[in-house]
C-alpha cells in the first residue's frame, strides 16, 4: 500500500498494490498492521455501503467532536469525486479541501480524519461506495455544511460534465453554509 501525500497532510490517499491477470484482480483493501504503520485506525466501529445513481451528491457530512468519525472511503463499483473539508478550528488548512477520484479501476481509498466534513459526487451511472468508520453513527451528533458554499470553493467538475446535475436529499439540500454550521473540532 502506497500513501500519496495530499495538500492537507492529515488526509491520505491509499493506493493499493493490485495483482491483475486474465481472471481479474486481487488486492488487500485493509490490513491492521499496515493501517497502524500508516497512522490509521487498526479497528473500526462499522462498515457502511451506499449505492447511488449518476449525479447523486452526498454531503458534506460530519459528526460533532465527541462522536467525530474518521472514514476510510473506497469505491467497489463506479466512479465518484470524493471530498474532505478541514473543519478543525486553528488548523492552517481550515476550510480547505482535498479531492480525489475514487473508482473501481484505480481502487484507491481516501482517509478522511475526524474533524473533516466528507462528501462525494457520483460520476458514473451507478456507484457503490464502501467506507469504514472508527466511531459508530450517532444521529444526535450528525451535522453538515452545504456542498456549494462559495467560501469552500469546491470545484465539483460540473462545468466539465454537461448534463450532470447534482441530486441531493432534502436533508443535504437544507444544510447551512459553513459560517452558520455547528462544529466543535480543535486542532492539535
């Protein structure tokens, strides 16, 4: 597993060693010892799997600090643009983001640490996103920020994809801009 540095050092792109042949491929998606060496969790609270159609935009989601989740995100079918936004007050990269294309060809995974908002846009007809979280889902701690907040300046690539219109859940469509969002993450 190779760790590719990102513009925000705490976010990590994991590039697996993929063994391909005429039958298909094999890779290790996660391994406790390699995860610990990389500074990632070596145990997880739950696995999540979502299936979404083209143009679905999920996010930007996070849980408040007492329940903050680190996420290891990958795609088992399709292609997404995955985004992590730094919400740690005092961080030199506060409000900045990292983007990565995750798909069933590159098989990359993105580590989104606690204190970051997370979201993704589906670029293929269908995408299955599989992600591990290090803290369980806590509905009362769930929060979010708008995907199109101009202060975040996330280029989702919609201008380069004619006909791709984001489809949001009613809950995601009602999320506040960052300036009005509730978050309580510190930076150490």
